[in-house]
């Protein structure tokens, strides 16, 4: 990896919800004046040194002590000339490469042993970085900087371990009622303790015991909160206790066993003689303070609970049985893996390379089961994964390339185990798993043990297979999948995805449709088609709904060859459709026409819905009513795509609202200027009204979803018998609704109490009330 990929200023990094968390983004290029001031030798030397800092211990070809000595010597030689560059790059790596924290601490420890002023500079830089990270609530940065600070005690830069106790006391002094914030600062202490626990125990065991007592109280309260929200569990048959609780139990075992373990790399033990005489420095935490309870942007940057997710418990496979690996070390390794996934979300290949080179005292292939469990726990995380499914697909593919003999078998076993446990899996996770599985299969020629699945044991297993195959069809040809599958599974294949032009059969509407299709085929101008619809008696005589159906169906037929054809057709004839949308019924007919035309091709339905919503031919109101219609509700156990369309429509509505707000912010605010012109005042006022209306409409659409859910539950008993025979219908529909509710909590949360008054069904009230409690606790 080129060292420049880690250069940052404070901008554009993201937290677990995709928001800015430490704002450390792409590097700013140095000015041309700066480069001209440096000689080519200086630039070459700086670049080489930065590369050495980034890539230390990556190859594993040379001994660890040799690499650390060489880097320390190189920094020492160029320290006075490149001091700022060195420290900038070092702290970037501390935050971006958490698997090397102990290595960088050892390097600066050796430098401090030879030149005490370097240690002073490190302390000063660390203090600035940590103070800024705390102020901005940069959750990842805080964790890694605290870990680095703890490691500096081992290398003699920080005198004594008292400052670590003081820092832990500060982090645990948080009294904010938000559980995710409380859990976060508790987790920072928990994940730092393995790096410094032994030293703390040697220096002041009584104080360490007091710290553990404090932690136990916080962990028990956190665990009680987590247990009260079973919806956060991916597998409902998993242990009730929270992941944080399990980490604390493992830490207590580690403390009682003398902090043994080999997962954490401790390179300072290789340089005891060199570090023995180092002069330490005092570190004053007096100017450090916890972030504000409410950040200026109003966001909650703290991660939601990590679920306990085990796929291979009880499995007897030689490569795992021989690794001599304790459970108390497992959580340290899982956190290292999770940190790398977070930081390399844009580059699965680099992430895999760093995972392969993790120095944890074990062979990479011996811990691939743990890597797989962490990946799936992040992919299936409730309410949503931090990044998209594509990243996790690419990660598993890269891991298969890195370990061709072991990883494919582990992933196959993981899928088999999850398939067997589908009845215990949260329903919202099942569809996410099919997204990953179908894309993964497409990269391996759809090879799978399909014959073992020819008799699905439950309706949920049938749904999983059919949903996977439906998504596979999007990534391949239907004929190819038919050949791959055994005959017994052909019934679960979707129908061949072909358009259905209903006006081929002779009827009054079909004659008109042929005339419209001919106009479209000749590429008549939109305004000419509009005139034709107004002046042609056969078209005028049609009902408003039939007019819409004819035009939309012909438009889809014109664009059915490809999406570029569709976009060109819409660009030319969108206004024709708009002139026909005279009431709510005609808008609903647009959706009916789309679904009828592409009834065997859900992917195209999703895409056309998205394009038509962008063109404002349909809105969230119409989409919501369609998703909650009788047919879709009755088939909730057969397919998921309507709910995906609903979520995409919410995203589209929100993106339009944010775009309106962005346009408003780009205009100068007249209230801040005495010289604003009437035109500027009017433009700002109009933009304000547009932005407010867009956000108001978005909130109203979300309310409409809740109302539709309530109506659906009230009508449940009126549905056909076929539906009532599906015993899990209520759980499925509630799970679908919960997923929508929690994924869009930012806009639901302020109004949930009012929304409770809008619903009448007891199950609706219970679902919304539970969501409100969950959001109040963690969000």
C-alpha cells in the first residue's frame, strides 16, 4: 500500500452508520511551492521513510526486532529534517492500522531511549490528537489513541501506570443516559486492558480491582438493557447475554490467569535492555474531557451493540482443534478483525492482505473460522450493516483467493449452518443473507451442493432458496441456472424474466395502444404526442385509468431492450405521462402497469420504480399502498422485493429532501447581509419553502407506512385461508416493518409518541412502543 493512501486531514471518514466519525479522509496534496522548496533527494527520502512506516511487519520475511531497529534508525537519521512528516504519518498509521499499535509504540520507545526530546514530542502530539478526537467524538480514533497511550507505558515514554487509571476513570465517568455512548466508553477500557492489564496489576492491584468493580456495575446494567431487546439478536437461539458482557467475562479470566496470551504482539519485550534506561515523561489528562452529550450536528456517533454470533461451536475440525486458542483471546482477535474491516471498507484486497499478515501467534488459516464469523456478524447486523453487502462479498472472495484450500470450505460450512438455523434467524437477516449468497455464487459459477437442498424442511427454507435463485437470475441467464440446478429445485426457480405487452391481443384499447406505440417508435416529439392524446377521439374516449395504462405500457415496451433505451424513452415522453395523471387512481395505475409489464422480472420492477420516482411519476404514497396491498401481504413469505422497493423509495425521498437542503445552503442567507437584493430574498424564501416541504413530505410518507402496517394487521383475519395457514405471517410482516422502522430511525424517533396515537391494532402499538424504547436506549 502506498503511504499516501493514509495521509489525512480531518474530513470524510465514516462511523458504523455511514456518518462522519473521525473525518480523516483522503490526503491533501502538498502545494507546488512546498515541493519546489524540497530537493528531489529530500522528497525521495521522505517518501521512502513514509513507506517504511506504513509497511513495517507487512511481509513477515525478516525478523520483527530487525524491522523495528531498522525503522527506528531511519527515523533517527532524518528526525530533525522530517520531524513533522514522521509524526503525521506515524499517527495516521496508529489510527488506520490498529494491528500495528504495539509496533509503533516500540519504535518511538527506542527513539525516546536515545533522544528524550522525541518522547516529549510524541506526548505532545498524542495529547493534541486525543483531545481533538474526544471533542469531535471520533469513536475509532479515541479507541486506538487510548490503546497507543497504554502501550507507551511499556516502552518507558510515560512514567508509571497511574495516568492509565486516571484516563480510565475519565472514560467511565460518563453519566449520559444513552446506552450506546455508555457502552462505547466502557468498551474502550475493556479493549485497552489486555494491552496494559498486567502492568496495572503489578503496580496497583487494589486499584485494578476497584476498576473491575466499576466495570462490572456498568456491564451488568448494559447487559440488562441488551437482554430487554431480543430484536438485536441475529440468531434467536444465541445466548441472551450481550457481546460486551462476554468480553468482560473473558477479561476477568485473563486477569485471574496473569494476563497470559499470545494474540497481542508485544515487541517491547525484545528490547528490554535498550528501553531499561529510558527517561519517562509525565502525561497530564487534565485538559481532556468527554464529548458533549449532544454533538453540534445532532448525530449519535456511537456504535450499536455487537451481537454474539457463533457459527462453528461444537465443530470438530483438525485445523481448529490443534490451535491451542482460548476463548479469552478470541475477543481480542475479533476486535482486531473488526477494526480492519472498518478501516478498509473501500478496499477488500488491502483488508485481506492485512488479515493474512496479522501476527497473532497463529497461522492465518487457523483463525479463518473467526474471520468468517466476524464478517457475517457485521453483514447481518441489526438494524443494518455499516457498509453495503458488496464489500462483504468482495471480502469473502478475496479471502478465498488468499486461502484456496481452507476458506471456501469454511464459507460452505457457514452457509450450511446458517441454512439449518434459518428458523432461529431474524427474518430481516434472511434476505440480507440471500443478497450475499447469490452474489457469492455468481463468482463461482453457481456451484453448490444443490442436491442436499432438494427437499426444504420448512416454508422458510423454501423462501431462502427461491429468493437466492431470484437474485441469481439477475446475475446470470435463466437457462444457465436451470442447467445447474437439479430437477427437484426447478419449481423454486422464478419464471423466465420476459416483458409482457398485454395489448397484443385484439381489443378497443389494443388498437389505440398500437397507435401510441407507433408514435413512440417513430420518435415523435413529446409535445406532438400530447396533442395527439387530446385530439384523437379513440384515445379521448378511454377512461383516465386506461389512458395511463396504454401510455405507460407502450413506454415500457419501447424501453424494454435495455435501461439506456428506457432512459431515452422517459427523457422524451415523461411529460406525456404527467399530463394523464389527473387523480390518485391514475397514479396508482402507473404502478399497476409497471408490475403487469414486468411481472416475471422483480429486478426490473425495482429499477423502473426507482426511475419513475425520480421523474415524479410515482411517489412514496403510491408505492406504500402497493407494498401493503392484499396480494403482496399474502405473498410476504414468497418474496422480499416489494419491501426492498419500499426502502429504496424512502432513500430516494430522503435524498431529494437533502438535495433541497443543500441547494438552500448554497444560497447566501439574506438575514446575514444588509445589502441583499429583493431577488436574493425571494430566491432564498422559495428554496426554504421547497426544502421544508420536501422534509415534511418525507415525514408524512413515513407516517403513511406506519398507518398502512396498522391497517394490514387489522385486516389480517379478512385475508384468504391460504394466508392464515402460514403460521409465521405475523412474525414476517412485523419483522419487515421493524426493519423499515429501525433503518430510518432518524426521522421516526422524534414522532413515535404521536405516531402511537395513529394506530389502533394492539400488535402495532406493541411494535412501535418497542421500537421507541430501543431507539431511546441506543440511538
